[in-house]
């Protein structure tokens, strides 16, 4: 399964996610998408993190 490293471009979710904070997202999709980011953030941080899932909020690198 493809894995991606995402890095926050700026503070999100009332500063609960800080600029430069990174997360690893493993997905069934070949390319990362907003749904995969939302699912990955929710699994790691909780439901509140889904609002930070827009692809433009993140720097994405494939592992």
C-alpha cells in the first residue's frame, strides 16, 4: 500500500496542528487525495482533525 508523508504548510484546527508538523498516511489509493488525508488524520488525531484535510494545506511526499 502506498505511503505518504504530509507536512502542514501552516497552523490548522485552532493551532492543534502546527506548521511543519508531519504525519504518515498509508492509503489504498495510488495518489494521495483529500479523503485519504482526512481518514489518516482522523485515525491519528481524532474526528476534529478532518477539517484540516484539504490537499492545499499540506506538502505531500511519497515514501
